[in-house]
């Protein structure tokens, strides 16, 4: 049961458990001094992984959003093409996969019917499989060639929070591991990234320490019935999951969309009645991130001219975004590939506080279950 002396619901407790969940997931698997990632449970020979020519990631819901961030991580660090599928749609597109490929299946419960069925089909076609799950000994872990447990601890609330951030951490660990095997990641770069991974624990604590600011923001917007969440590149799946969390627990219509695609239709919806949540963080050491940031600033200025209310996520120290946005939530600086793990935390908090202020059952949203065991 949730500790009612400190946390009135499982959901908010699990959000606050994320630094510890990340610590349990990351620390046993890294050696900073050697720049080494230890993933013995993967159980696929390094020589075979070195020859992998394509990766398929299959999942549903929040786990699929984690997989989408994993796509960016693996393509950047291991230089291998990655496809991401909805588990429920996997069998219907006659997936052209087979030997020489690796398929990764992500499910918090390890019992999701669509995902386990997709894994069985991939194995029948000759693909090697890895399961990422939070439940040891679950069906998907037993049937996979290898597995990576998230070690997030029990997640009671239906809306996934700490399992999601732990899944992204596992995907990054595997991307770095594969990058080293394929000799795309140097020891120095691996050491740098391991240091940044470990730094996530304190940075997550910093975000949680400012939860009261997010609660005050929720007080302003909990009566609103529509939201749009926008993000570019690896931040787009974070926007999608921020929207999903809000709709799951508060029953508010929310949509996650690529920022650049807003002009291709959704722009017609943008006015003073539709608050925009824009992810506009920036890794100043990454030229691509700086370019995306500049586009975000330009888009934000355009949305404001249309009368939009903008809630922005910006990197700490950013002086430009607060001059444009109506509200700014600052995120500790992090490398582009790791920033999603931090960015989702205030969006989880926002969804929780909005739902709580609407007087809803945040742990048991209507019509939803924790493990979807029927297709």
C-alpha cells in the first residue's frame, strides 16, 4: 500500500522512486574506470552481435515510447538501422525479418499478449530476441534468447512511470554495449556516457525537489479539456508519453506530435484554448541539438503569435525560452540521448497533479489494466 503519511497514491510514490529505480538498473551494469558495460544476461555472443545488420524494437503503449528513444540511441551509438513497431500491429504487416537481425521486445509486465506473440513470430522467422521487462521469470523473459531486467521494483499504479525511465536506461546501456562491440564507441566516449548515466540519479532528484512548482502549474490548468505535446527527434516520444500519461489518469484529451509536423494539420487547432507543452531543451555540445533548439524557438514564437499558451521544458540556464513561453520548467543539462529520462519526470508529475485535482482515481484509471493479457 502507498505510504499515506507521505504519498497519498501509488502513482506519486512511484514517480518519486525513480532515482532509486535508475540506480538499481544502472549501477550494477557499469564500470566507470574501464568504460565497460556489463550485460551478461543478454546471452548472445559478442561475435554474433557484432554482425547484427538490423534491429527491430516491438512494444505497446509507454514501452513503445521507450523503444522509440532506443531507436535514436542505437542508430547514433551503434550505427545500425532500427525499426520500431506497435506490438499489436506487428503480425499484420508480414514483418520481413530473419537471421542476422536482432529483435528487442519491451513490456513492463512481461506478460503483454501482443508483445509475447510478436516475439514468438520473430523467433520463428529466425531473428534473435532480447526481452526488456520489469518482472523476473515472466513469459517474455523465459522465451527470449536474452533479457535485460529493469529492476525498477513493483509498479502498482496502472500508468507506468519508473518502469519507463528504467526501460530507457536499459536501452541506452544496450546501445552503448553494442556500440563498443561494433567498435563505434571509444573507451573515452563510453566512460563519458557512463559518468552521465550515473549523474542522472542526482539530476532526477533535482527535478523531483521542484515538484511543488509543477503542482502550482497543474492548479492553473486542471480544468482544461485539451492539450498538445510537441517534441523533435528523440524528444518526440517523450511528448507522446507526456500526452499518454495525462489522458490515462486525468481523462483529458491530449495529443503528442512532432513539433515540425504541427504545420501539417494540427496548426489549425492552435489558439488560446489549446495549451501547448513544448520540449525545447538543448545539448549545447551537440550541433544537431542546437539546430533543433533554434527551430523550436522559432516555432514557439509562431505559436505565440497565434495566441497559444505555451508551457516549455528548457535546459537550466536558458535565458531565451522564458522570454517567449508562458511557463518554463527547467531540466538539468544532459547529453541529447539521455535527456528524455529527465524530461518525462515533470510531465509525469503534471499528469498526476492534474488528475488528483480533478478528484480521480489516479492509480486505477477506468477501463485500463496493468498487464494487457488479451489481444
